[in-house]
C-alpha cells in the first residue's frame, strides 16, 4: 500500500499594510503616547486650555480698549481705595482678596498630597478650607461690586471717566468670579465624597488632583487680572 505524504504549505509572509492602514496607524499613535494619562485629567487640561483662550481674549480686549480710548481712564488706586480710620488706603481690598486666593492654592496643594497618602479626613478638611477661602473671595468681590454700583459705575457708563471702564470691569471680574463660585461648589462636592469614602472604595484619588488643577488655574488667572487691571 502506497503511503502518501501531505506537505504542509509554507507560511506566507504577512503582506505589507495598505497605505490607508498605515495612515490609520499613524493617526492612532497618540493613543499609545497618552494612554498613561487618565481620561479625566486630559479632559480637564483641554477645558483649561480653552478657558485660557477666553481669558486671554478678555485681557487683550481690555488692553486694546484702554490704549485706544480718548477719554480719561479712571485711576485704579483711587477707584478701588477704601477709607479706614479716616485715611484712604489704595487697593487694600484687592490686596486682601489676592492674599486669600493665593493662600487657597497652598491648602489645595496640601489636600492633593494628603489624598494620595489616603488620609481622607485631612484631605477633605483642607479642601473645605480651600472652598472657604474661595467663598470669602467671592464675598469680598460682591462688596467691591456693590461699592462701585453705589458710586454710579455701570457697564454702559462711568462717572469717573471712560465709559468702557465699567464694561471691562464687570465682564472680566464677573467671569472670573463665576469660575471661583463654580470651583467652590466643585470642591465642596468632592470633599464630601472624599470624607464619605467613595474614592477609598475605588482606590483612586485622582479626582482631587483634577479639582486642584482647576483651582490652581483660577488662582493663576487672578494674578494676571490683578496685574493688568488693578496695577496698570
């Protein structure tokens, strides 16, 4: 009986990828480059980048208006002065507001540190302290607004000089104050969830760091507003 042998066909080498497949691989390479970045942190960075463009447009528009206006621009040292004990102190309220907001960055940084050390009680306490600083800042800003409104400053007019002053002031500080108010609510929500142990169950406290990114951005924006609007 004849025995037939069956030859195993040699494995064909893999064909070269098509041009479209190569293009798809090139465009999807960012997934490998950024796969170590948490999705929530990446989205926060994208949001902060878009917000940076908005605040940059506001401040650029403010500088353009102030340079091009022919009317006398009010002196910030006089407009934002407070009378204490019979003496007019320029920018005293703005200085206190800046100190409060910058201090809140320190407490937020410590909160992130305690979060990664799994000390959730201290983390929540520091986040609530940060939120309290933010609420204090918004309260002082409300006082500043009410003072200028009582003195006749409006978005469409200003008895102290250039009419554009009121529009720039209420737009820029109001938009920033809205961010601080949202940040206070955000921090309080995350702090209560930390204190309740929600993130302990997941074993992930990255949400605290993400909240910290937002808060540090709000503080940084105020530094530019303080420099361009109040000191210039």
